[in-house]
């Protein structure tokens, strides 16, 4: 069974940066799509960014220009560099993987990101 583990969340002040990491273990082949979603209390989960194994990326509008997704395919690891963080970025950030070129199949447990004003 493939397992995703996130790390890198924490408490920062507005304008500061964080870098999230997510590593997939138990995979014997390259994962087609890995990405990040987030969910704040009382709100729906929303897509942040994702990247295919070939490097193709997709960003939500709020992430463009501030967040950068990257992958190390050899390590089955995906990163999310978050710059110029805002209080509205406060949420639990989840790593996800699409193992079969379809929908996300598995999710990590999430890592809390809190941005203070």
C-alpha cells in the first residue's frame, strides 16, 4: 500500500515562507500525478497545485505567483514552496497522489499551516 507523509507545516507571520514536503512510500513505479490541496475550518477542500511526472503543473489562482510546486521523481517526493504567506492561507494542507491517471487515490494526513497577522 502506498502511503503519503507530509511535513513542513508550522506557524509563521504574514509575509514569511514555508516549504512543505510529501514523500510517497511503498511505490514501485513513478506516480503519475502528485499535488497539494488545503482545507480551512468550515470551508470546502480546494486544490492548491499539482504536477505530473513529466513536469506539467497546474495552480489555483490564489497560488499563482506565490507558491511553487516541484517534484523529485526518483524520491517520489513533492514539494510546495509557499512565499508571501497571508492569514487566509491558514489551513490544513494535504498531499495527494493519483496512481492510475485518473482521480486522486490516496491522501496524506495533512500538515497544519498557520499564518498570523
